[in-house]
């Protein structure tokens, strides 16, 4: 069983550690720090997690190629 939560369109998967096994249907706190770090806490304890980003990634090269299409299409 995977314990997951969604925050800011990103799916977070809690690592199967001792404390996380008992957290099904419990409320956790997501802390979004100013420096870009993110913490998921339960009862004051930081929980280990990994992310699964559902948003499609666009490479910088693809963006640059699309910018050059304007003159070609005109």
C-alpha cells in the first residue's frame, strides 16, 4: 500500500518507514519553505517522501523551437 498526497499539482509518495505505515487517512502538514524546500510532517516529525510530478515537462529546446515557428507560419 502506498501512502500518497497531492500538493500544488504534485503527487507525493510517503516512503514506507515505521511511522508512515500507520498514517492512512491521517492529516499531515505540508510546509512550503521560502527557499524552495518542502517538508511533510505528522505530529512534529518530518516524514520521508519522494515526488511524482504529474505535470508534463517541456524542454527548453522545444520552447525555443516553438518560438521560431512564428515567421515560418506567417
